[in-house]
């Protein structure tokens, strides 16, 4: 009995702890600043999209939104292509090369990407890749390659070897086996990994902060940070911007929850 | 087939990691010609840098608080939510929700909650008459680190609940049935069945949480930027400031090497402790 009361109240308190701040943001995006301060949890007095309209009119969120979509989508795409090719090579070659390849990318798992902030900054400045969205894509791909190789190759290794061997006997070369057997079979793993990567790339602040300072190249996390200064105490604009920045994640969470959770816990194998 | 990835990875991961080693032996402002100074950066870092020692202490405290509380909460909620009933699945979904937000969004939302004048936390405290508990959470160097730690726990507990639930569901039901037959109390069941059987999962959760605490750059930057008076500064934010605010690139490179060694040492220690406690997995 006491256990039940304890259990249910703990569960309810934590659910409230998650839901209250989230509701404040969602409701706040329809409110004025004063309303947020005085009645943060009440429904808005007038449901209107004024805050969203202001954001659109000033253009301050649309460009970073586009930049974030561009950088994240292509970062994920290239990471998946490159990592799955390496993973295939690791899984298929029973000889020494597979092991060497795996060891090589394991080094990357041991060295956290943060070590590279200073060298990447100096290298990119030299190559004029700072203030470039392509530069950000390159960084993202390089930084997320080791973990992606790790996750995808673990999946390839679990596939029955006969599948590959039969295809090879039938005369299919590696490219064909990779494209028409390995990749289609790996779809669930690729899906989960893509989401895992998308969240990392979409949310990253450190590298954009370091590499980007031109206004029209900024990504969403950078813009959100600027908002704090720009609209010093305007939490209504800030909450609206947070809503816009979170929309892709929320949509993915609602419609692909299973892969989403699988993706975000896959990193646990070797965060 | 692996060639394109190898080229990119060598050029933008391995080569930078090596050049970081080189930078750490230099005095360099990022602009003028670097000057080789051997191990002086490391010697200075370990013997004559009060800020570094303070930040290291912050990081140790932050990591311990977050690891202990987050793992504890996650295990507690996971034991409550192990069964796949509708309510449990719904609650897991709710708990997981903060994980999908960006660190910057989470940091800014909590900046509002903590706002000393208009923030939700102080408004609530004042409404129920606890005016003297309405503190300047982020602006007071006594509380800022703990305030950020609470945010970090809010951010990631749900993710750890999901990992724990997956682990707890693997525990054979017979073990609990046997415990029931023996008349074991809930606490005894937890102590003698759940805890030992969940140790491998605990090892994963603790390692993952630890790494997250060493990577909390975005959250700190969005909330306090390490302030006030470096009270919430962590190693990773300190490295950033050394390089991009103080323009000491060589020194910052030495700090990153120390950061990596710390992370490796901590994760290695954890693995040893959690393994030796676990008789079944040696």
C-alpha cells in the first residue's frame, strides 16, 4: 500500500516535472511576455500566431532553419553512405583488412571529437572553410563516422554470411551485393542510425559557434543563443523560436517513435 | 570501398588529433608564429593554474551529482515502468520527451524557469509563501553548478529509463517468482534480484551519463557560459574560453589532452568497479 502511494506519486511528480516546462513553452509561444510572467501555465487569452508572424517577418528564423535543414540532411546522408560502405568492408573481409579498418575507426571512438576543436578551427581557417555550410557538413561527417561505423557494422555482422556468399557465387560484385542485399536488409539499422545522427547534427552548437559568424550562415542553435541577447527578456519570442527549432524532432518522435528511441539509445552501446 | 571514408576520417579526425598533440607543446595565439615550449603548458596546467583546479573540481562535482542522481532516478522509474502496460508505455514516452530537444533549447527553457524575477520556480515558491527560498539560481555562484546539474538530469533521465527498462525486461520472471515464494519484501527483491541482475545495464548507463557530463558544452554555454565567477565552468567550456576568448591555442590544446585523459581514466575506473561487483560477468 505504502509502496503503491510512493510509486504513483513519484511517477506523477516526474511526469509533471517534464510536462510543466514543456507546456510553458508551447503555451508561451502564443502569449505576450507579460502573460508569460504572470500566468505561465494558463491557456493564452487570445490564441493567435502573432509571435510566429513576427519571427517570419523579421526573417530571423527562416534562414537559420533552412541552413540547419541543409546541413543536417546532407551530413546524415553522407555519413550513412560512407559509414555503411566501411561497415560492409569490415563485415565482408574476414582477412586482416577488416580488423585493421575496425581498429582504425575504434581509435575515433576512444578520442572524443572535442579534442579536435582547435586543430579543426585552424585547419578550416586556412582552407577558408569557416563560414561555410559545406565546412560544417564535412566536420559533422568526420566526427560522427566512428560511431556510425560501429553501429552499422555490428548490424552487418549479425546478418547470415550465406546471404552474401550466395550472391557472390552468382557473380554479383561487391558493389551490387552492398547495394541490393546489404543495404536493403540493413534498413532498420540505417533508419535508427540516421535519426541518431540527425539529432546530433541538428542540435550541435559547438562547431557552428566556432566556425560560423556570418548572419546568413547561422544554424538554429546559434540563432537561439543570439535570441537570448537580442530580445533580452522577450521569452515569448524565445519560446516561439524554440518551438520552430523543435518541430522536426517532435514530428520525427511522433511518427517514428520506435526508430527514434532505438536510435537515441543505440549510442549507449558506445556513446 | 572504404577509401572515401578513410580519406575524410584521416584528414579531419586523425590528423587533427595528431596536430593537437603538436599544438600542446607550443605557445600560440592562433595568429602569429607558434613557439615551441616543450611540456611547459602541461607543467603550468598542473602546478600553477588556480582556475583549472577550480574547474576540475566543478567538473568532478557535476559528474558525481548527475551520475548518482540520474542513474538512481532512472533505475527507480524503470523498476516502476518495466511492464509493457499502456500507462507505462505512455509514461516512458513522456519521460523520454526532453531527450529529443536540443541542449540549447533545454538550457534556454530552464533559464526562464530559474529567472530570479519572472521565472516559474521563484513565482511558484513565492505563491506558496516560501519567499526566502526564491534564490537567484543561476546568478549566484553558490547555486549555479547545482542548478545546471538539475537541468542536465531533467534532460537525460528519460533516455536512461528506456535503457534500463530494456535491461530489466531481460531479467527472468522466475527469479521474482522464487523471491515471492520465499516471502521476500520489495526491498529484498530489489536488492537481491533487480540490482545484481541489472548491473551490466548500470555499467552502460553510468558510462553514458559520465560521457554526457563531460560533453555538456551546449547546455552550459546556453545557461551560464560557465559563470558567475567560473562557478559553473566545466573542462569543456574552459577549453573553449581558453582558445576562443583568451586566444591561447597551445594552452587550450594541452587542456583538451588533459580532458581526454580524465574521461578515459574515469570510464576505465567505472568499468573496473562495476565489473568486480558483478560476480557473473568476469
